[in-house]
C-alpha cells in the first residue's frame, strides 16, 4: 500500500519549539516591537511559561 495516499499530520509543537519561537522573535524583531514586550506578554503569545520568557529576555540583554 502506498503511503503517499494519506495526508501527513503535522507534528505537535514541543516546549523546545515554542522556546525557539521566543528566541527568534527576540533576535529578529524590530526594536520598537521588542520594547513593548514584557515576559508576561511573550509567555501568552508563544505559549511558554513566564520564567522561560524572562530567561530568554535576560539572555538577549533586555532585562
């Protein structure tokens, strides 16, 4: 039976994928967009914990 007849199901987003989304945003967004963000808003937008968002903001030198 050929497997290409069936639709591919996208993989579920892992915690690491979500954390990398935050890292990409902090690295690539324009300064005025980053200045308006807090750890709480990043956590809500990217579905990560507030501690994760805060840690990534610290690593980027924003806190």
